[in-house]
């Protein structure tokens, strides 16, 4: 990309467009615009969580920060934060770090304005100059999340801040930001700066440097980096640093397969359980998406034999990274593990199902997870609630009935003050994941063509570390993939066009908005009546009835056929005489249409792609067909389950009638939209004479 010629004249624009396409800048801007336009977040859900979880507890404040970040990821909408400044002000220490880092997830992909958006929080020349080192560290982390994998223009700034401060919180944020923004950059300069901070032996900063060193050198298999990281992991006494380095070593061998076997054996044989934990993730990343039999057997062996619960839990979870291309196999594989006596193994099984079956709505996985939401151990319930959110993202009640019941379960657990904090935390995360990205993204570890989605895999590995460090949960945003159809012509402009979805609209519609709680009328409590009072009233009533009976006997009885009987007869015949006043017939339910017409920049879920078509007589047609015939399918319980997400996204169009005038989607100028017209004030300044200055006068200040 850097060696492309500049070009002259018409070629200059062509090469500029080519650079933007190859760098991913064009697609990032288009997806950001889609998420911004189509944002469908239900603010009442966030309000219910805010009202239910007390912000004075750090775990609850962090839960809401993460839920808001997931639900608004990529939309650029910080409305909830601006409307709840009092709640935001109650954050302290690391919860303030997490809340500030949430801005990075919210503004993800806004490469041009990211730094200016975070300017009020970014550190100046002195640490804590803006009020808190935690918000400054969180802002540096947020800057990395905004520039995920495309941080070449912020790398020097991050390195400068990493060197400039000795505060471990700022170093932690800068290291995480540098690692996330520079995924796979293999920058030796960045690696050396991170290593220097690591050798200072600060537990907080060192952990982040361990992750970041692996992220920067992702997939390189560098022997120099491996030796340095392995040696320091054996020398240091800080468990946090060892954990960061163990996952960093796993990142070094991403996609290396057999080349990682020697390192895997070395790590799994180590006496330190944290390094064995890293060995398990090294298997997962080296063989990600391959479903390699030997790797699966190794993980299953560790899952049932290791002496450390953490290692066993990780081994079960890592099965998902090997098998995510065949999600229908995972429930059968982990079903027995989900019934294990060891709660850590059960917890690992929940995350394995969630990661491997994310976005599929797979019924077999849901059936295993639903009973686990009632598990006696709180962190197992937490894992089950998070996993359900991943699986049911963008699923409707019409397609997967469990979607509605799961949403109700989230609201119930969050609102229950007697529920365990970890379960409520899991419910908040699950609620954020099921409505992620304004309900316009799915979670997928595969690319649209069916290969590995590197950023998503790395993001999920980091997300799994929230068990130890909550701020790392923000990295799940790397796995969010916009579900849009964006049609572009040869000039990379978006024309107005019609796309047909040959399915009932309810199958793929947004969930219905939450109804605000109704005010319950206060019922009057019945007045207490003493037993003596009740007996007195009963006696008085009995005497009254006896007196009325004597009076009635003294009167003569009425003969039959009196006026009263006639009136009674009229009443009985009234319905026959007035048939017009019969009850109105019940309205027939309208039949739902079997198809709907979508526009350019519309939300189209992966399952909906099978039903999408372009009208044959339409002016614009896709260059390449993206229908379901291009995707492999498998059958589970008699139902076909898509195992690949090919198609959708950005589609290049052929114009069959180029001679006709084209109307385009209203987009900003940087995305090919029309430039805004000159301000009317400027035109008036040319045509209209300026008004005369008023006469000078003195104001009587003394009066």
C-alpha cells in the first residue's frame, strides 16, 4: 500500500481511493455512518439498570459502564453519559478508568476525530493535570480502542506518554492503548518501549505491557520476544505480570499451528499454573478456527486433569476458539463438561458455548445454558448470562423464542437486590451484548468470506480476561461486526436503491421498545373489625330481618300478571327486539406480508442474507452474488444452521442505466456526499449594503 504511486490527474484520485480501501479506512467510515444513522438503543433498559444497581459499589458502576459501552459501541452516541453526569461522578479509582475507557468503545472507528473527542480527558504535561490519573489512563486506553488495529498515526503519541510518566495507572492505560491500536504492527520501537516499562517491575503497568508486547508482535513467533518474555515471567514475583506475559506469549504464536507445539509443551509442563494457563491459550490461538483433532484432545485432557481450577476453566473455554467454524458441534462436545462437579469447568463450558455459537441463536446451546442460569454457584450463573447474550444477539422472538424470555430474565436478575453481585454483573453484560452496537452488530469470529477474523479472535481472548481485570471486557468491541448492506457505485458513492427481503418482517425486526413502568394505584387497607363489634352487628341485622318479615306477612300477595311481571317480560324480550345493539364482532388480525423492501444502508442480519435479493429489473445490480447458495449449511435437529457469514457488508454495484440521473444517499462530504451550500449570510454580505453605525451617546452611569 505504501509503495503505490501518487499518480497524476485522474489517476491520483484512483490511487487515493485504492489506498483508503486497502487500509480499511473507507469501510470503517461507512460502517461508522451506518451505526450512527441506525442506532436503535432502548434507553429505558439502561435507565432500569442504573436505577437498580447502586453506583456506590464499584462492581455495579463498572457493570453499567460496560453495558452502556457495548450497547452504544460504534454509534458515537454519549447521550446516556451526558444525561447521567451525577452517576458518572460517583465513579472512583479503577471504575473511573473503566468509565472513561467506555468512550473508546462508543466512538470506535472515528479515526479522524478520536483524539479531539478525548482531549478533555487525555493527560497533559503533568500526571493528574485534568483531575484524576484514572480518567487520564482510561482516556489513553480509549484512544487505542478508537484506533483498533489502525493506530499508526497515534503510535508516537502513545509511546511519548508511556515514557513521560512514571505513574503506573497512566502507564497501564498507555500500554493497553498502544497494544490495541497497534495489533500486528510488529513495531520494534513500540516493543522496546513496552519492555523497558515491564522491567520496572510495577505489577499494574507490567501486566498491561505483557498483553501489549504480545499484541504488537502478534503472530510473529519472534524468538527474541519469546525468550525475553519467558525469562521475565520466571523472574518476577507479581502474578499480574506473569498473567500478562503468558497471554502475550500466546499472541506471539497466533496462527502458527505446528510451530507453536514446542512452546505449548514447555508452558504446559511448567510448575507455575499461570504459565500453564498461557499454554492453553497458546493452543487456542495457534490453531484458531482449524478444529485440529490433536489440539482438541490436548485441551480436553487439560480440562479434566490439571490441578488448577483456572487452567481447567480456560481449557474448556479455549475449545470455542478451535471450533467456532462448526458451532453445531460445540454443544455436543461440552454437554458433559457443563454437568461437571467442578464449577470452574461449568463456567468454562458456558463461555465456550457463548463464543463458538455467538450470533447463531443455536437452540442446542440455549437449552444447555438456560438451566445454568439457576446454578448454585454465582460465577457459573454469570458465565451463562453472558453467553446467552452472545448467542442471542440480533435474534428475534419470532425466530428464537428464548430471546424474549432471556431479556425478561436479565431485567429480573438486575432488579433483584437479593441476587449475588456477580450474577447481576453478568446479567448487565449480557444485556449489553444482546443489544450491542445499537442493535446493529453481531458477534462473529469469522470473516464474511468464512476465514478467521483476527481482530475478533484477539478481542475475545482479551474479553475472557475480565475474570481477573474488568477493564479488559471493553476488548469485546473488537468482535462486533456491523450487519449492514451498503451498496456503492464505481465512484464509491451510495445511490438510492431498493433491496427485497423475501421473509416476514417480524423474523428480523428490531425488538419492540420497553414499556415504561406504570404507576400502581395505592389500595386502601380494610379497616380492622373487632369480634365483639361483628357479633353486635350480626344481632342487630337479625332483629331487623325478623321485623321486616312480620310486615310482609300482613300485606296481601300480588296476583299474577301484574305490571311488574309485564315489565320483567319486556326485559327478557329486549335482546330479541333490538338486534342492532349486539356486541361488535372482533377485528380480524391483519395478515403479515411475506416480504419487505429495504433501502441502501439498511440493517440485514446474517440469517436474513439468505432471503435478500435485488429486483431483476432494478437499475443497480451487485457485481457478485451474495445469496445463501454460496454458504455451507449443516442441519441440527432438522433445522439448517448457517456456518458461515459470507456476503452482505459493502457491495459494489453495476449501473445498468448510466445515462439516467442518479440520486444518492444523504451522506457527509467525506463519504462522497454533496458539499454543503455556502451560507446565506455570506451571499447577503455581497449583495446588501452594510447598515450604518448608530450615533455616539453617553450612558448615565450615576443615575
